[in-house]
C-alpha cells in the first residue's frame, strides 16, 4: 500500500473500536445468558444436579470406551468422530484438542470438522501467540481439501490482525491465496471476491480525509492507490466466469465514477460466453445426488478438452472434495499434474492428499514415490514415505510385493555400479534382504500367502548381482532359494535361470541347469528337452549329446505313462458322472409321471365341480349403463384368494349382501341386500342419456369426486354455472352407486374452455379434476397430465416441506431469490399435502440462485431439499400398430386376465397361449375373416358359439 504509517492510524483505530464494541456486545449477551441459566437452575437446582451428574457419568464412561477402542485400532474413523463430538459436548478443551490432533494425523478432516475446530480455537484465542496457533491450524485445514468456506473463514480471521505492523499486507496476501485456490469456483468463488472488495472498501473509507478538509498530496496518492486497487479487483473478477457475473458487473457500474473500460467489457463478455458453455455442467451438478461422480467426470472431460490448467485443477479439486475415497479420480488428477503442470509443491501436495484419503491403494503410493524421486526430494523423505506405505494396511498380499519392488527400484537407481562398493549398494542389498524377510514373516502370517509365488524380488536381485555387480555366485545362491520354494516344476523358471547362466555364467552351469530342468519340470517337459538338444548342438560333444538323448527319452516315457494313467482315471470319472446323470433323469421322469397322474385326478374333480356350478347360475350378473341404456350379461368370475366382496369394494358397507341357500336352491336376500337392490333399481329409473361424442367439444370430464357427495347435480351446477349455461350433468353410476366422476355439458365451447380453469378446485376438502372430454380409443395420444415431464431450468423442486405450509408462506420465503411466476403445492387425490412444491421463477439464473441458497435451509423446523425441476418420465402406454387389431379385438397378453403380476408368471395354459398368438379372439370365439392357417399350424378353432367353463375344462384336458 502506498499510504504512510500516519494514514494507517485512523483506519486501524476505527477497526479496533469496532472489534471492541463487538466483543463487549458478545460479553453482555453471554452474561445475560448466564444470568438466565442461573435463574432457571435456581428453580430446579436439586433435580438438575442429579440429572446432570448422571449424564456426566454416562458421557465419561462412553469417552473412556472410545479412547480404549482407538488405542486398539487407531484407524477407526467413526470412533474418532464420536469421541470428538462427546468431548466437545462436555467442554473438555484439552482432551478435545488432543483427539482432533490425532485424527488429523491419520485422516484428512471434512470441512465441517475443520470449521468446528477452527471456530472453537478462535473463541478462546486471547493473545498474539494464540492467534498464531489459529493461523497454523488454518494452514493445515486448507491442505486437506479445497474448501471455499474454510478459505473465507481464514480471510475474515486475518482481518483481525491488521492492527499490528504489516497486518494489512498479511491479510491481503491471504485473500490473494484464497483467490488463487477457489476464486475460479463457478458457484462459490464469488464469496471470496466480495469479501476482498469489502475489506478494501473499509480501508478506502478509513483513508478518506475528514469532511471539509483538503487532503495532502500523500493522502491523495494513497486514496488514488486504494481506488485503483478496488478497480483491479473488480476487473479481475469480471474476467472470470461465475454465476454472479451480472450482479458484479452492475455493482461495478454503480461503484465506479467512470464508464467501464472497453477492455473490461470485452473480457466480461468473453467470460460470460465461457460461463454459458459451462452452465449445463453446473446445472447437472445442482440437480444430481451426491457424490455426483458421473457429472463431475463429464465436467472434467470438457475442461480437459478446453485445456485451461487453472480451470482443470479447480474442477478436479471440486470433484475430489465430494469423491475423496475414489482412487481412480486421485490417480487421474495426479497423473495430469505429473505430466502437464509439473509444479513441485502442487504435485507433491496432491500426491500426499491422495494417499491420506485412499491409503489402501498401492498404486497411489507407488506414484507418490516416483513423484518424490522425480522432483529430487531428499532420501529421508522418500524413505519415510515408504515406511508410511508399509503401515497403510493394504488389502492384498501382492500389494506389499509391489510397494517393496517400487522402493527397491528407487534404491537401485541411486547406486553407482562403476564403484566396487558404496553406501548406496550396501543399502540396496540390505533392503532386498529386509524385503524378503518382511514378506516371509509379516505378509505370509497375515494373508497365508507370500504374494510373490514366482519370487520376482529374488529374481530381480539375482539379475542385479549378475549383471551390475558381476557376482554370479550370489545370483546362483538366490536361484537355489527360488527353486526350493516350489518353483522347480515350472519350465519357465528353469529357462529364466538358464538364460541368466547363458548371459553371465559358463557352459558347465548352463548344462547343469538344463539337466535339472529336464529332471524336475512337470508342466512343459517337451519344451525343456528341445532347449537342451538345441544347447548341445551348439556347445556339446557326442557324449554330451547321447546323455541328453537318454535323459530326454527317460523323462518323456515317464511323462507319457503318467498322462495315460490320468486319462484313464478321467475316463472312469466321466463314466461315473454319466451314470449318475442317467439315474437323475430317470428319477425325474418317474416323478413327472406321478405328478401327471395326480393332476389328472384333480382335473376330473374340478370338471365335476364346474358342471355343478354351471347348473346354479342365475340372473344376478345383469348391469345397466345409466346413460347409454345398454345392458350386458356379467360373466361370473372365479374368486381368488385375497379377493374381496364386490359390494364391499364399491363402498356399500351398510348394504352388504349376506346370502344363504333356500329350500329350493334359490338365494334368499337379507333386508340389507333388498335395500341395495332398491337403490340400484332407483338409479336405473334415472333418465338415461346416451353419450354423444359429437358434443365432446362442449363437454368436460370431472373426476376425483367423493363417492358420498350429496346433492351432486345441484352442487356441480352451482359451481359450473359461473363458466356459462350448463345444458346437463351426467353422473356415472355402477350397481346404483356413484363412481366419483361425471360429464358436464355446456351450451357453447367457450364455456367448456372456461370450466377447465376450475381444475383442482376443492369440493368438501377434496380436489376436483377437470379435463377435456376425449374418446381415448380415437385419440390414443391425448395427454391429460398438464405438467411438464422434462427438465425445467426456470423452476425448482422443493421437498421436506411441513404439511401445514401454505402458498403464501412459501412465496414469502422464495421471493428474495427472484420474481415468482407460480407456486404449486403437490397433494394426493384426497387433497392432503405431500410436503412437495414446485416454484416457477422468471428465468434460469434466478432458479439456480435459489437452489444454491435454499438447499439445506431450515423452514419451520424442517430441512428443505431444493433442486432444479427434473420430473421422472411418466410411463405412457405404447402406441398400437395400425396393422394390429384394435379395441376389444386385441388378444389378452400372456400375463393372464388380471394383468402383469409381481411374479410375472403366466397362469394361462399353453394351449391358449399358442391359440391367442395365431388367432384374434372375440366373445370366446374366432373373429370372422381371419385366415385359416399362418406360418405355424394353428389349433382348430371351434364355431362361434360361446364356450362355457365346462367346455374350456374339457378342451384343456384333451390330449
């Protein structure tokens, strides 16, 4: 800052006075709270002392239990969290600090845990030493994750230290670091910029000369310098894409006493275009559920194509803050930093955070060791990192082999093999020995396997000794150990040893290795024999050749005998399995025949019962449509388990028909049944008006009415007469009972259109549904649901509302975030609220801002969940092919008469399945005009005479 020390005095004094007033106010509030608490405690002192004593004992016991559990397993994350919560509740500051410190050493802490810790320490910080400790704690917090809230808290806390020398510059440095870390955050970065501008504006006000005085040249220079600093902050922010760009631009125009420069406007427009490109990805993150990995992955791929390193880094950091336990995401991020940015501090910090979040992933540790070596870290740092990796607790034995091999590779690259001996070479050899000992003891004891069955570590050690150290004797000793660990039967192991001897040994040891290979190899002896013969052709004498041939013949004869025995044994086992399978098939066939005989017996009894039932049929199945006047015979349906009495299902509880068989086999009626018949008869005497589809344009369909609605036509006429003259109201009855829906016919089309506006109007506490009268059979694509089923970016969806919430209350809460066009509270068919609502704003940006600020807020003791409206697709019926028969001519699906059940098993006999596929049935017969044959031979269809249950039964039993 260009201002002098004298200019800083008034602004510092003003800020300190504000802090003192704030502290005094907090102390007064605390004193009043303490007095209130003391007054309450005085009234129930005895009871409270006993309760608090019991609670303290229980909490202390739980704290001790958690501490003991952590002493056994320090990596129990949930145990750490519970212990910190209890200690904070008890106010144990010293123990709480210790618990938080231990957890931070083992795990990266979440944003919430860090903020609680920081705020607790800020409350008790009294002197400058305490403030330094809090600042150190902030420095640890910002290393775990990129958290805008933590950076904002750090920046604001730094303002409290501007009274000391260099305090203003220190605060500015922290603000600049915060902007570097999270200033590019599309949705939350604006808060850091705004706090920075407010801080500089306060300094600007303190720099202003007293009213009426003329500023000196130094004061004017300081004032101009401060003004230019604020201009720069505005211009930097407007050059960065963010959701708050338009608001920031408006604030800049209002604040600045000069027009906005053209270069700033140009950068602002470019950033605005960039923001529009990124907006779909940000909106996808807003509506997605945590952890949003797929959405972040798409966003990362987009930024990788754009190629801006800063934006790539910030989107990776945002993704990792919500997906910190995804090793692949850490690996992708660290790989990008290793190959593209190559900035030491940034790369090593990312690798360190990766292994802290996913310590069980050996690949991250290997990459970390390579990064440390690549950036020239000290040997002690690499060694300490390897020790941490060994103690990380990998989940596979092979992981330990991999991490040991990675560390050994690092040590090998440190050795200068031109020297006969060196400290690095001795360390390499001792580490190889330590690795073998660790795998033998620790790994095998933990996993019951070594994780290195091929002894790759010993193989690599032998190659180093033979090729670099010229110590072939040590290499042979290592290979002897390899072969004694069960590897002597594998041809590839012997050939590896042979190649080593061929490259660094002599002919005698090569021949000896191949002879032993022929003797012990069991998987590919022919290949080893071929290698031996090829070697003797080049190096051997006639005697050596004869010896090789003899050994080869003996070995191959023995192998062929063993293979013959194995083949004979396998043939015997196959024969036994075939006999067992034949026995199982025979038993299954016998069981099937037995079940078939039992089924025939049951079918005969069933046919007899159906014939008796057929003789007892009466005229009870007749039903009349009140408006069309058509009558039809209702077929008696078979009553299944769990079915209810149809009369009970229609809601006529007081007209339940209790029937009993009379003397002559007729059903006698109870008084309640007679009353129900009388109601039905009265309903049939209502004037019957057939529905005229030609008048659908002046008719509306009203549904969701209460079945028990009294004076139905009078009430509906009173409601709909306000829309225009009503010609008639046609309620729909079934068995004399009102079905809850009706048709309202007007004299003109304008009245019908006006009536549609009464949709969802409540009648006796129940919403009435009003929709156009449309014949669905002629208009299958007609859609009654009037709300959108796709994403609506200008509308938000709110869940978690209290059932008592009204439109006015919700509007009062939402109006601060934009202009509201409509609010819809979602209810069920009975009109009861579901705790859900849709709020429509004027544009997309207002809706996005409302989601950011309202999601997670507490409204009437309920936590709200807010997202962009994206309703699920409604299951629409598939459109019928014009070539297929329509209406009643469509054959029933294989799911059966009652539709698709939960088990999705068909209960219709196969014979009817085949017939329904090949023939279209109507009224228990075949539709006229169908061809007699198709690609498959259809079943012979009977005449058009209706078939009874007995006819169907006889047809199904016919073989």
